[in-house]
C-alpha cells in the first residue's frame, strides 16, 4: 500500500518528468455550446482566496494541514484571463459581483455536486435568476471542488485526503522535500439560461494538473509559510487557471449565421 509520504515522492517525480500525477477521469465530452456573435458572458468567482497546505510525513503525527488566507484578487485574476480569450472569440465579457444567493448555493452547487453529470436541480434556479438579472447570455463560474470521485472521477489523488479543496499545495519528506507541488482542485463551469433555469453547458476540472513550486526555498518552519513566500505561487496558480480556461473555451463556439 502506498503511504502518504510515498505518494509525495511519486508526485515530486511526476512533476519533475512533466507528467500528470493521476490520470484524467474517463468523462464524455460535453456538447459544443454555441452563442451568437457579441453575446454577453458573465464572469463570476466563487473561490475563496485561500491556499491549503497538506504535508505528508513518514510518521503520521508529523503530518499536518493548514489553510492560509491570501490577499489575491481571485475574481480579477479570472476576469483577466477570460477577457482576451472571450473577446478574441467574438463575445463580450462582463465581470460580475457574486450575489449572496450564489454564495449560499456554493456548498450544494460546487462542493457537494457531481458536476460531471449535470448542474444539480436545486442550482438551476439561482444561477438562472442571476443570469437574467444581469442581462447576460451565459455565465462562466469558478468555484471550489474536492479531491473526491464526484469531482475528479478516476483522476482522484487517492493517497491524499478527500476533503482537500480549492487551491492546495502538497509537501512531503524525502524525494518530494525539495519543492511542494501545487494542485488546482477547482471547477470552472459554463452555464447557459433555459426556461427552467441555468443548465451546464461545459465544465473544466482543474485537478488533473500538478505544478511544481518553482523557486521554492524551504523555510525554517514548514508549518509557517509567510505571505511573501506564498505570493511566489500566485503566477503559478494563475498559469494553471489560464490553462483551465483554455480547456473550457474549446467547448464554446460562435454560432454560424444562416
């Protein structure tokens, strides 16, 4: 049986070789979403500005989990990545403030949802109403996911806790001690309105990618990462988010005029 420390060593090697640490889940490709030229696409962020650090040690008592709040403008990071892409595709991006109703729905509609299947029924109304109220033709929403089968399918990192969520970094002993690895356990959804509320047009799970913390210098106490050191990972997470956006937008096309 692979231990958490053993997994961390494998993870470090996988990153070094430029290989994914876990296979992507076998999911059917979503249908292409077609929108008319100039369609307004809302951009919404439901991901908290947090980094969760999980350290896997050979001795279980030496393992630990700690979540840091960072001052990164995640909504602005998402908007910046999407604006150029959507404009190039012929659409009009619209950055939107998250509503209280969507924040309240995050647990059911992201963390507890099996989004590989569809948007849960109880989520269609709040997202549909938000789309209508903001006069947009579709929504792109970033939210947290979990390291479980409902989100990652066969690509779940089985030797890591299922409760890991959002942006994470994983460190370990031995071969993986030199540089922690970054995980992007988030869901990026493309939602479109229907008469019955919003429906899921496409999704891009970020958790299949593993990124080495480039330029990492081990602190005196690994349990205490300073804000300045965590800031080194911001462009790495931004790059992961950019690739996640690229994957989602392969499913978004401009409707052909007849």
